[in-house]
C-alpha cells in the first residue's frame, strides 16, 4: 500500500472557506478511484494566530495507481485550490510506502 501525504498550511483569514473547499476536494480526489480512503488530520501546535496546518493521507493500492493519479488527475485538482486561495495556501506532498501496522493487542 502507498500513502500519498499532502500537508497544507493555510492563513487563518481563509480557514472557514478553506475547510468547506477541502472537504469537497477530498471527495473529488476519491472519485478518481485511485485511492481506497483518505484520512484528514489537523497538525497540533501551540502557536496562536499563526498559520494553520492540516494533513491528508490518501491510501492507494499500488505505486502505479498513485502515479496514474499524479499524471492524469492531479493537475486540475491542484489548480482548483491555487485558483481559489493562491498564496494563502501552501502544500507539499510526500509519497510513503506502508510497511507494517503495530497495535497494542498484537504486542505479547
């Protein structure tokens, strides 16, 4: 399994509008059928009145599915956010390969 992590920092002035948009955006990404699920998280910090950071992990069955998304689907979806929020939103992406999940009840 491959995880495509997108970390996005936004300015507080667009926060409410951006939250509505990102929820729709995640659904649009999933509609490409390149990913099996997405997890949306907020990065916790102690900074007040600073930029706000979120992370979205998209789960793909294979590297080829992720590459197909990047080549065929991602440009239009990225441009939508750029057109709406410009430099008030900064995103960076990381490709991760799932190795193993550890759970408390599996530890003996």
